[in-house]
C-alpha cells in the first residue's frame, strides 16, 4: 500500500495511505481521517490542510488512491476539526468542457462544516478576467485566502424524532425564512434573532402552536453565497437559492459556529409536534455560467457535474435560468444528491423536502420522465420514501411545466390554484368551473395517477411574489430597490388595489382589503388539499409592493412583530379560527377525492353538491354563465346512505351583496363570515331554511345538522366551542 510522510511545520508528521473510496467526503476514523473525492477526468488530486485560522496552508498531500474515478487517501493522526480543501489537476480546455485549474482551492462537495467567509475576488476565476479571450485564458493566481475551508466533523446524535408523524391530509404548511422570521422578534435575546436557535426557541414555538400550523417549510438552508453582481450593487441573495454545498447548514443563521444548533432547533420543533421541511436546490449551483467562478464542482469535474451543450461544451445547459444545470443524470451526481438528502433526513432529522425547479431532477435525455432515475432512486430508498416530498413542478427548460405529472408519493406546488383563486376574488369573469376544481382538490390534475387530494399544495402567496397584504394593495410591482429598473419579478400577479396604489387612509378601501385577505385565507385553508401559508400574512406583512424581494436582507423581508399589537391582531385570530375549523371537520380533509358517483360516496363516506344562489344544484347554464360570481360548495358526511351533517361554503366574488337560499332540511350554525371585522358571524345560529345575505366580496361558512336526525345534544356545543373573540 502506497504511503507518504508529510512534515507540517517542524513538529508534526502525517502518514498518508490509500484509504478507502467510500464514503465520499472527509470521514473521521480511529487514528485519522479518510478523504474521498469523485472526479472522472482529473489527473491528480491534492488535499490541502490549513491551520486553525484557515489562512495558512500548512500541507499538500497527494491522494494516493484512485478507484472507480474516486481519489482517496487516509491521513493518519488527523482529527475532527481539521480544515481542508482540494486542488485538482487536469486539462483546462473549456471548448471540451474541462476547466481544471490547480491554482484554485476548491470546497469539498461533501464537506459537513465550514470555516471562514467567502469573499469575492478576481482570483476565484479560473481564467484571467482582463484577458480579451475571456474563459479561454488561464489564470495562475491563488484564491485560497478568500476561500472558506471545509471542516472535518465528527458525526453526532441525530435530533429527537417526531413522536407521531403528521399525516398528509392533516398537514398545514407554513413557509418561512429562518433569518427573516425572528430577526425583529424582541421576545428573543438579540444574539438569537435570525438564527436556528431563535426559530427553535420557546416563544417562537408557542406562537406556531397557537397559530395551528403543523409543518415549517424553510427557505434554503444549504450553504449558499451571494452572486457577484449583487455584491457589486450592495445587495445580497436573501432567499438563498444559490447553493455552494449541499451538506453544510448555512453558517450565517447560526448563533454560534456549531452545526448542532440546527439539530437542536429540529429537536425543539419536533417536541412541539411540528415538522421541518427544507426547500432544496439540486438544480444548479452558485458557480454560474461559463464566465462564473471556479469554487467547487467546476474545478473538480466540470464535464461530469454540469449539463453542457453537446454542440459546444464550453457553454452550459441553462434550464434553470441561473447559468448552469446540475447533471443529475450522471450516476455520481445523483449519488451526491441522494447522499445529501439522506444526510439531512437522518443526521439532521428533517421530515421532508420541497424541490426547487424539480423538473430538472426528472429530465432524462428524451425529456421529463416521472419514472426517471432520480424518482426511482428516491422511491426505493428506505429513508426517503417515508418523507414528505414536494415538487416545484416547473423550470424554464423544454417541457418545463409539469404540474400534475410527478409520480405517486409526491405533492406539488399548484400555481393554477394560486392564479385561479386570485382571479376569482379579484372578480374576473367566467371562472366558476375552474374555481370549483381548484378548491375541491384539483382532481383533474392529480387523480389520474392514483394520487390523493393532499398531492396539491395549495397556496395564494409564497416567498416569490406579493405578500397577501400587497396582493390587495398594489396593482403593479414596485421592485426599484432591486436595482433592475423594475423589470424583474412576475408580470402577471392578478392583484388589485381597490383604487389606490399602496397604503391608504381611506377606511372603505382599507376595510375591503382586509375582507379580501380574509377571503383568500379562508378559501386557502378550507380547500381540499394541503394548504401552504406564507409566514407573516397573518400579521399583514408588506414588502411595499416588491414582488421579487430575493435580494433584500432588511425590513422589507423581516417579519414585523409589532403587527401583534396592531389591527392585524384580528387577522391572526381569524387564521387561528379557520385552521381550527379545518382541524375539527374531517370533511375538509378527505383522504379521497369526493365525487358524485355512488361508489365514491360509499368509499369516502362523503358527498358533494355545487349550489347556485337559489340553493339548488348548479346547472350547465349556471356553470357557463360568465357573469356569475356566486357559488355554494356543500360537503356532506354520509352514514348508512343518510346524510348526517354537512359544511356549506358560500362564495360571492361580485361587487354586490347576494341573497343565498339555504338548502332545505338542515339546522345551520354559522362558523365564519369574512364580511365581519374579525371574520366571525354576528349571529351564530341560523333559522331553518333561512335565506342568507352574503355581502360583496365575502364568504360565509356554515355547519349543517340534518333535521331528520334525532339529536339529543347539539354536538357543536361539545366539539366546537365558540371561537375566541378579541375583547
């Protein structure tokens, strides 16, 4: 077995042996550390060790082992805490897809910890920025001083698991940014604000429990860097969709410098019964296009890690719009993605993943394939196939819109739900059929593959776009702070400002805006499917009309907790009450799609009716009437072919009040009325067969008890106490 002795300083000698090709990364073993790095096209790999400051390179060790394109070596005497990076030798031939440059220190794709901050400088580029030939030139300057170093970590105990996993049909997702959610929370000590520790603190967890959400979806927490063009504008990548390493928790969110802080956050949330889902970005990396820096993957094996244009490998396939596309079709790249997912699911304890631009993961040589290699790998994995898997089902590549086409076991962000609900409540004509399909679980998109209503992740707002308050306050985007001449962000927002752009003191307009927010929230949380709420919408958070605030690490994005003491208090209480209604009525959480045929009714135990304002079933002419904005949605619980109780939602998106005739044979109890200031009905009990007035732009939800049943005790009085009102 080959071995080398390497002198570090004057006192320390390391013996380097071949070691093992598996596992990849830096693995502490008794008496030393094993290093393994994949590179199909490299000619030599050097392991660089650094002193405790990370500034002084103290040794370069050639990895002596080379097995199945994995370069490996075991360094005797090295211990956890050691700082390291790689220099990879090979051809610099951009025209052939190779961009090796051993003058550039590279971050290990499998590093589990990191030391030092990334600083942009010309030395990070493998070519000479001042050379007219651009990336065909070769730069010999060293970037090690400005490059963060990997840290050898000793695996620790995984976080406390959930006592009881949250079933899909009971899931209420809450999308948030780790930093922005707690940065301004004065209930936390200053050092904990904006950190994993802050998110896992008692006051924050108490707030989440009281709100009623079950699952946090965290914007990216894999280690990412700011794009160079943003830094030049004095901006940052706030959202985090610019990953440089898929194993390291983003260090800027740590109160200290120990990745175990993330695991403690997970343990605390799990103890409270709350899931942790990660938004992950396995579609591209922070190295950008052919003119980008050489920081890791590009310098390790550009031709393997990235999809390159077959006709000119100098350039990258850009299905992501971010300059490059990760080559998940390559078995070693797929292995890295799977190893990363398993690491976060086991070592870091997370409960699921939302995959950014997920069609990239399923795109084979012939196009998107729901039976492709990545999906097969996840399906057979004994760890991952039990986790929640959510796809963002679009990218900008060919055939990039794949809503409804992901395999069984996957849920998907449903932008058709988002756009339809926005347009319906705005008052767009001719939307009743589409609106009905969306609130009833989008069976037209998901049922054909045997999936359930929970497969649709319904949302009205997300991190990407207007907040809920801005959705009803701005008709145009206001993204000037992004320094892109207001040309960035979504063009089609389907928003409406009710006559005044932005904040107003007009009480009538302000009241309508709050009513619309209640309409959106009630529709979202009572629809069939999995609801996703954007953090802060319940507190009236605004981005001042910025619908693409990805680069704003400031009060534009940070949650203003003073909303708890302002008029938005009622909005938060409204959300709590609607989530309570969703939780207490299984009709709203059916594990099956509810259809009219008798066998479906028997199977699910539920029935459905779509009613017009006369309280009778909708006709074809009703559905076809493009000027009709009113709809009744009635879900019945059926026992022994008899309907026992029901929920009736009355929607009115028109600009005029409408009288709905309630169906005969029911005792009615009003649960919600979005026209009321706090969303709670003024009169709780409704007279038998009474006609109800639904105000303009309003929604009423009623619970019905069959008048044919002999109720000894009104179960509402036992199971559904009066919602709390602010006094």
